[in-house]
């Protein structure tokens, strides 16, 4: 059994509650993201997944609970320190449509630059490598406004990679990508974890999440329903509880992870 030490934990959330107005969007959520792992955040629309990610980076105030990054309270880290520790890809990131993709990616180096410092050859090399790993180097000179949704997604992932932060928070990084591209992005995420990064990723596709994530946290109505290994979380009982009887969980011995498929009306849903 591997012992997890405090230095292995890159992100620690304890008893988080986030209220927006009179609505409690997230409540009682505790989780850890460890060095070298991919933790998937799953759940239906409105479960609080994106809100949880925003709260974990300090973009939303907490009603209750604590956030620690590499053992330090988030509230004690200034903006630059947070950017050096955490790279974030939001669900709907924004940037000027006339900005070139290469310029966007180079912004990921800003947390590592001193006051009034210019980018070095090393910074340009990191940006180039990040574009290549994200599969968008051939689009470097294109303006963001001319890109498809999937191409823009790759651009923002490349910017996050250019930060070289040990912790990555990704909100649906494969949205608008075809199946091959989804697999390529998740293989990249797995490679980052293998090199020591910790990744918290929001995933809507349950089969994709179960295939590529080391552990999963299932949210519903802002609370944790289950967390653990994919086969412990993506079960017929848990899926039926959260998604209803319109999906079926298949445990195929030839596939390492559970497979979740739609069930047509009249098929009986989960067995």
C-alpha cells in the first residue's frame, strides 16, 4: 500500500460550501488531488462541478470550508503564486478574437516573468512545446476568432501547459472535440500526471472519465454522492440514483473500466 504524505497532496478541499444568493450550490464537499493522479469530477448538469472548480481557485468566495494548495491556505497565496501553482482551463474561456493563438499560449509564461521582464528564448520554447503537445502548433498564426470550438479548446489547454504549474484544473477540456481528439487530450492529461502533475478534471462523458481517471468524485445537487476508484463510483446503483433509469452501466471484462450507454425507453434501464 502506498502511503500518501502531505507533500503528495497538491489540492485539499475540506467541507466546502458555496452559496450564490439564497441558493446553496456546493455543500459539504471534501476531496484531495494528489501528485501523479487524475481525479475526475462527474455529475449531471447543475451538480455544482464548475462552481467547485471556481471556488477551488478563489474565483468564488466560500461560505464555509477551506482550500489548501500544496499545504498552504489558498488565502495566503497572492495572485502570482496562485498562477505558478495552478493552471486553469475554464469551461468557456475568453480572449480577444484578433489575438493569435501563439500569443495566447505565451501568456501562460506571465507568472514566471519578473516585473517589466520580456519573454526569453526559454519562454518561447516552452510555449512552442505546449502547442505541440496540445496539438495546435499548426494553428499558431491563426487568430482565435477564426478557430472552431475544438481548436480554441486546444489553444487554452496549451496556455495552461505553458504555465508549467504542478496542479491543473480543467473544466470539460474535451468539449467540442471529436472522439479521436478526446482520447488524445486525455492521453496528454495522463502523461502530465505520470510526470508528477495533479489534475482535477470535469468530465461529462462517464465512460471517458472511468477510462482515463484514477479516481472519481460523483456530485449531485452540490453534494458528493460517491468517490473512489472508477469501478466503485460508476455503478448501476449510483448512476440510477443520479441520472435516472435512462442509462445503463456495462461491466465488460474486455474493458478495464465501466461502460455507460443510453437506454432506450422500454429497455428497462439499469439491470
